[in-house]
C-alpha cells in the first residue's frame, strides 16, 4: 500500500451532488451526544424491553439507526480517536489506555507504512465551525471546552422503597450498582446539560452554523442513579453463563479478564441490582438528551441540526461472568449509532448492514459540506443511508494491546488481541509475536448469538478459522475495504 502522510485535513466544500445544499446559510448545525460505556441495548430502540429511553428513541424515529455499529477498540481514548480520525487504532499507534512499557512499543503497521495524521477541527473551522465540547474530552488542543459546575460526591444509597444497596466489583472495588440520595439535579449529567443549554442560547443566536459535542461520562463507573430512575432489577432478563460456557472460554478471558472484572463472586441479586442501575443511569441521561432536543425544537433549529448519538464502547453486565470492558463480546463492541437531520436524512430508517465507527467522521463531514481524504479507511455512510447500495463492509475489526493496559493482571501473557466479525462469524485471538498461544474464540453468530459455544478448537471449523485469519492478514497489511472496490 502506498505510504501517505496527511499533516492536516484542509476541508473543502463538497459539491451539492455529494452533500446537498451546504452553503453557509444552509449548512446544518451539529449536536453530537456521546455516552461513555454505553452498549447498544441500553437504548430501548435497540430492542431490550426493560430499557427506557423515549427521547433518544424519538431521535432515531426522525432519522437513521445503525443496527450493528462496531467500535475499533473497547477502551475510551483509543476508540474515540478512531471515531474522529476515520482510522484504525494500529494506524494511530493508540492501542490501549494506561501503562507505557519502558521499551519501545511494537510497530503495528508494515515498515513501509507512514503514520497518518488528520486534523478534524481544522476541517470544521474551514467551513466556519468551531468544535465546542461539554463534558468528557480527549486531545485537549482539539476542543474549546465549555465549563460546568463540578458535581458533589455521591451520597449514600438510602433506605426504603426504591432504594438499593451499593454493589462493588470484588477485585478493584468499582461501584457498579445501587441508588443514591443525591438529587438528580446535582449529578454530573444534569450539570453538563445545564452548561450545554446555556451555550445553545449563544449558538442559536449566532448567524453561523455550530458544532457542539455533549459527552456524558455516564453510564461509566461509578454506576449510580437516584431511585426515581432505577429500572426494576427483576425486569432485566439478561442471560447468565452456563458451566459449559465458562469451561469453553479462552484462557485470557477465564483468568486475566475475570480477575480484572469478574462477577462470579457476586450474588445474582447483586448482579441484577447492577443491571437495573446501569439501565437507570442511561434512562437519566435520556431525560437530559430530551431537554437538549426540546430546546432545538422550541428555537426552530431541529430541522437543520444533525444530531448524532453514539457510545464510545459498550459494557458487560455479568452475561459471560464479567463486568466492564476490554473484551470482544457483542455487548462490548456494539454501540448505539443514530443520526438525525430531518432536512437531509430519511426518517425511521434502520440500517442492518454492519458498519464501523470509523465511518462516522467521513459521514458527518460530507453532511456539513466538508471534504476528507479518501485514503483513510473510514467511509461516508451516505450511499448506504440513501439506498444507493444495499451492501457494506463484509467484515469489521476491533483490536487492543492488552500488554499496555493500566491493570497489571491484563499484562500477563498478553499482547495485541484482535476481533474479526462477519455477519455470521466472529473470531478473537492473539496476533502478536510476544504471545505464543493465539488463545482463540470462534462463535457462530447465526446459531449462537449469545456467544456461549467456543468453536475455535474444533477441527470441523478449521476452514472458517483460516478464512477469517486471511481477512485479518489482508486488513493488517493495509488493504482496507472500500465501497468503490467492494473488496476487503
């Protein structure tokens, strides 16, 4: 693959045939809402009946919902970097979050490949948009931050009707469930929203289009909510792992990941409380998303505002004997991805083709009339949204270098771990010279959507393993899928 170096992305206004009327007067505003550690199923529009998110569901009804959106990493900052650059983590040399080894980290790209650098904010500014941010951020130089009032620490869980005791993970003590007596108006989601609403007052009065990202740190740990938002734990019907599943898990999952965030020492009552709290925390954020959307509607801004709702990655809640992230199960790698722009996008469309979150940035830039370098692996989703194609990525990828984790237990017998997923199959394994055993997992997503039966060691599936491994080889050598080539 030809080496490329893009020092900055000099965005140009795209033609009206590409992105509709994006003159200065008609350029859409952008409100990007991101939830931290939010799996797709946390939104009721993704089909889990105990989830309760009417406001985000309404955004989906006015726009486009992507049924299977896969993140490129299951940790916050590497995933978010991929979102904004349209590139895979191995291209960015950002494969983990935390510990840096004393030795030079391994190169993830072929020797003849040059690092790619893209300046997303420069592309926004070139069409007159200043990237503003409220809440959790990364890459400080990229954003103008909007201050908000610091929230207090959580008060105790409380007693009586609607209150639930605190639940903590055994090894690291993270709080993953229980109620608080702190009023919702004093918690961080409310204070972020208040700051965003104040900023919207300024932006809506401006003659220019605007770009505002509201980044909620919920439902990230500590997972806590006021009792009025708690979802009844008994209503949450997520599965528990069987003995057969636990025996068949890869060794890295059974040992290192279980030490990091295992739930087998918790009682079922505790896990159910944790589950009800997680969905309750998302329900609380949904109320505040509703306030933002109602503000746009009241000001006549809804029709020409692109609303994007995403999660940076998902979360486990005891389904496979663990909590939190850093694994490749569906609940962790699939996130909500919704785009609404009534003046431009179809309403109530559900895209069932699998997409990657690197596709978000090119799609957003096309919709605001800015160009982007076609060399990046991220692709604008507009052909899929507009029905100009009914096929998309036949295979998607996610990756992490566990040897560079914050947590020492994850650095043992560890390295770069990769997931390759087609519509029917998922394979996970170590692809790293530092790790001798691939320690793999292979799941038939059609007959085993809950990923309970690991077929990696079954010789009857050797050809499937080889085919998926060849897809990784091609991807890892820089041959990325493009819609114009229709190849991987």
